[in-house]
C-alpha cells in the first residue's frame, strides 16, 4: 500500500507544497513501474522437440565448438521437421559495414528472380506488383524509376551503381545474378552476418564447400565466432580452425 498523507487546509502555501510533493511522489512511482516493465524480458517459449534437440546437442558437445563434419552429422541426428530445411550460417564479425558478393559452388536452394527495368516493369511497380528479388536498370530508365524510390528503397530493390545494378549492359548483369551471384552484408546496426548456404538434402561435402567459400569471402580474420543451424534446430558453434 502507498503512503497515506494528511493535508493541512486553510494554509495556502503549505497546501500548495503538499500538493507538489504528492505529484512528485506519483511521478516517481510511474517511473519505477515503467522501468520495471522495460527491464522485463519475455523469453521465447520453445517446443518440446526443440528443447529435446538442444539437450542432445549440449550433451554431445558440452557447448564447445566443433568441426563442420561433426556439426552436419548432429544436425541430421536431431532433425524433427517434416520438410527440407535450409542450412544457415550466422557470424559474429569484428565490425559493421562488411559486405561483398560471391558465387557459391553449389546451389543454396533459393531461386533469384531478376528483372530488367522497362515500361512494363514500371507499370507493375506502379500497381504495387513486386515480383523480383533484384532489379537492374539501364541509366536511361532511372529518371522514370526515381519516383518509386520510396517503394523500392526500403526493400533494398532500388538499382544502384554501388552494387552494379545500374549498367549499360543490363542483360549481361542479369545473367550473372541468375547464375547464382549472392550479395552478403552485416546487419545495419550490428556486426552480425546471416547467410543461407544450402538445403539439408544437399550432400555434406557440397555444404562444406559452400561454407568454406563463404568464410573466405568474409575473411577469416574478420570472423569472431561462427554458428551453423537448420531452419528449426538450435545452433552449433563451429571451430573455424578446422574448416
């Protein structure tokens, strides 16, 4: 229960001071409640199968980094999803702003939809139909496309000379992206990289080769810690020295 305060009536200055004290008291109470709410972290509730998989990994590895070979073996052992899961890499790196592009030696299981800007594509964008993952433009179309910057920009689809999507040879660049060119970068405000590297159904040797290519693209000195997981599984820390 809060404090019960008495007020002296008739003495205006005293009454005013007591009112101010009571108001300050209310403000402090509100701040305390707000602070308590902000520090309360809601933990994500995990399913029984996930918890069982995590327990199996903890027993097998004792939370220590392991080789890519052992990690892929364990991911197959703890698999419980009824679909072909994606295999993902998650990296803690030395700084924000790292980025690059590469071609994986083996399919990562994601088809890239590439579009070259023309009047028909602009009509679709105007109607709100975004059916592409990469948009490539000849410089002559950029004035027409500029009015859609607020639509395309937040989605990372606005053509830019920095990433090579504004070019005099859009057909050539389109073939490069359709052939499996992948762009990677850190999160906007965190030194973290997340990358799909294949499907669980892919041969372990092929997944390993994709992992090696990506590690080399990021640069081993830039990597502080690296984890591998499938869509539904807990993550496994990799020993980068063994890859």
